[in-house]
C-alpha cells in the first residue's frame, strides 16, 4: 500500500511539472555528457603522452662548416675524433636506450621525404644539413642529463629535446579539457538550480496532501520520498541520455571519422568508455537526490 502510494505520487509530480522535469533531464544530460567527455579526454591525453613520449628522441646536432658564424661552432666543424668521443660517452649512460648517428646525406634524404610538396625542398642542398646523433632514452623526462653533458661542447651545435615540441600540443589539449570541466561545472549548477526549483514547485502544489500526511503522523522521510525519487528519476533519465551521447560520439565521431582521418593518434577504446558510463549513471542518480533532500529540508518543513 505504501509503495503504491509513493509511486502514484511520483507519477503525479512528474505530470504536474512536465516542462520543468524535461528541463532538468536536458540540463543533467548535457552536464554529465561534458563530465564523461572530460574524463575520457583526460585519458586520451595521458594515452597520447605515453605513446608519443616513448618515441621522443634527443637530437645532438653537430657543427658543420656552414656554422662557423655560430658562437657554438666558433672552433670549426666537428671532427671525427669528437664524433667518436660523443658516441662512446652516450653509450655509457644508463638512461640511454639507443644511439643512432645520422649523416648529412641521410638528413637530407629524410628532409626530401618529409618536404616533398614544399617549394623549399628544391633550394636546400645536402651540404646545408647537419650531422646528428639521435638518442632514445628509457625515460624522456631525463633529457636534462644529456643536455648538460653535451651542450656547449666543441663540435656540438645544439641539443634539442623533441619532447618540448609536443608540450604545446598537450598544453592545448589540457586547456580544452579544463574548459570542458568548467562548462560542465556551470551546467551542473544550472541543473541543481532547476532541480531545487522543481522540487519547490512540486512541494508547493502538493502542500495540502503533505499537510494531511503530517497530521496523520507520517514520517518526514516518507513524505519526502516521492519528491526525492522524482528528482532521481529525472537525473537517471538525463544520465541515460548522456550515456547515449557519449557512445554516439565515440562510435560516429571518433571510430568512423577521426580514427580514419588521423591514423597517427591511437584513440582510447571502448573499455575506457564503458568504464566511465557507470560513474555517469551514479552521479545522475545521486546528485538530484541529494539536491532534492536538502531543498525539502528547507522548504517542505516536515
């Protein structure tokens, strides 16, 4: 009997405030979609960091005859003895995984392959390219060890960490992620305000029924339960809609478009998406329930 009454009250409340309930569902769906998207974006950035940082190399560019005007090469082009010494010292470092020497001819060949469509490719000659050592590290974050050991040495023009070239990209992605989190927080505030207003309107429209229930000795929790469940149902519906949006973006936008257009990026899989969906559902059910509970304590006076 009590369960039937509670369910009937829930149906009445949802019908009476249909437009506000719909607004709650939409706002919860949008905010939770942003929440799920932000969590997945963070995993994507971390995955990209792990993938690209493992491929990052430290490049030790050597002086050539054309670099005589550079302060780093004031003593002339690198000699064979200096190259042998640099290579020998590199192999002694425990942090060094692999060392590859790239001649000027090889550097020019790689340049032609990468800049085949550029008009500058016909202007650059092999003599203008620099010899270099490509050093792969077990831990790319220890670049400073190599830089401090070889920067400024005779025959060394420059020590470049490719990792720094990726930092701007990852900083941009992190900035977008933080912006999504900020927008998600704003949408959550809007959703909470809508939930509170919906509960207040519903409690006001049923103030006669709740007054009778107080007179016959109904407990506060029993009176509040229909209102809390109304908010929870709206939140769950919004969370389900958010899950559909997240799955749709993953399937259509990522798997069927971005993954084909940008094959260099290894996008997160379905396991990451399925791991986020339960959290979205839990937040969708829990957040409106808590908001309704505190709103009722203040406005229902039970």
